[in-house]
């Protein structure tokens, strides 16, 4: 499947009519594969967040057959857009029988979603001690919080080098991240904000596990074998120089946590910044 983007058709005033509690209006939907889509919504004027945080979003459930009542069906979604953006962007899986995503995957520009404006999360700069190199490790939709952090000037101000790894099943599942990285490299506004050559700090290491691509394998295996470090020309992670953020499926998060502890990195939190932080990617 190729990328398909829906853009608004209804007049702005009509699209902005609130019908749900904490309603926001969908402004754009892009289907990347039959399993993945991203969408943009209006941003509540008062919403402030730190790049990397998540909010609860969702839709109303179908009416209960007995009572006819509908309930909000909410899940935690990382905000994929940077904090300076006028709109909010999200990146989602489509699970055919997932309570929320089976419905959410059909949203179109002009539709409304529920967005509880209380951002939280640990994949934030504040939860890491200062360091030289920032590693961002994602699988699948775990790329979302990094899509926010990679468009945040602070990321480039705080680190000499930023290495993003993204492991997906197929090449198509890498496309959202690959296009975003390419756009960042050509972003004149970011260059103006951060300074010329900022994107030279950014290194991208995509891998696939179930379809042929230039780099195949799980990032965890490529770290254990040392291949990723040899190819990037950097030493294995050390508590002195390296900081890391992890966002992927549960097994991936646990495996990487164990690896980091071997390297001597400790898990941080907002209240106790350390060398790495972790969050589970949303799976309906
Ligand atoms: P694999 O295809 O070998 O399972 P999913 O779409 O199931 O969430 O997986 C996203 C990517 O994460 C896949 O490429 C998958 O590889 C990989 N993955 C799953 N579990 C782990 C793990 N424990 N360590 C590293 N990568 C993993």
C-alpha cells in the first residue's frame, strides 16, 4: 500500500464545531501502510507540553445495547509534533479488532476526537542527565515521541550527536520516520532556530526484520554483535557519554533495559534524572 493523505474539505468554521467533551478537529490523515497511519488535529489554545510527552485521546464508544449510553474510549498516545507546532500530530497502529484503533483508523478531516489536555511522560529531556550523545531507540509506532523530540531545537542544543534507530517489520513501516528525518534535514526554519549544519548531528539507523532492506535485523541483536557501533563508528554506550530513550513494544523495552544495565546506564525519571528513560509504545 502506498501513502494516502486526506486533506480538509469542510469549511473551517464547520469543522471547528465541538460535539464531544474535550473535542478537537481532525485536519489531516495519512495512511502509511495497511497497519499504520498518522493524523493531525487542532491544538487546544491552553495546551502546553514537553516534547516526548503523551496525552489521552480517543472516541466515544458505540452505544451500550442495554442502556444506549456511550463512554469515552481513551488510550495514551505520544504527541509526535513538536511543542512549537500549531497543531498536534499522532502516529498510530491499526488493529482490526482493537477497541479504539478499529474505529480511529476511519477518521477523516473534519471529524472530531477526544483529547484530554493533560500531557505526561518520561521521554523528556528533563529526565536525563547532561550527556554527549543521545540515542533514540524505537520499534514501530514507538517512533512517535521521537518525531516530536527530533523537531525540538533543545535536542540539538543539548547534544553533540543524536542517533535514531528504528526497527520495523517492513520497509513501508519505516516510511513515516524516514520522511520525517529527510524533512528535518531540509528544514530552513529549524536551521534558522538552531544554526547552520545542525542536522549533521543527526544520524539515522533504520532496520527491518521481515522484509529485505539495506540493514536487516533487530537493533538489540545488532548491538550485541557490535555491528551498529562499528557501522556508525561510535563506541558502545557508556554512562559517561551516552543518554538513551526507548520506546517500543514491551519485549523490546525489556531487552534494551537489560542491555543498558550491562553498559552501566541507570533508568531515570522526571524526579530523578539519570542515563536512560523508557516508555511503552501504544498497542490497541
Ligand atoms: P520481529 O519481526 O523479529 O518480531 P511489532 O510490529 O510486532 O511491534 O514489531 C516491531 C519491530 O520490533 C519488529 O521489527 C520486531 O521484530 C521488533 N521486535 C520485537 N520484539 C523485539 C525485541 N525483543 N527486541 C528487538 N526488536 C524486537
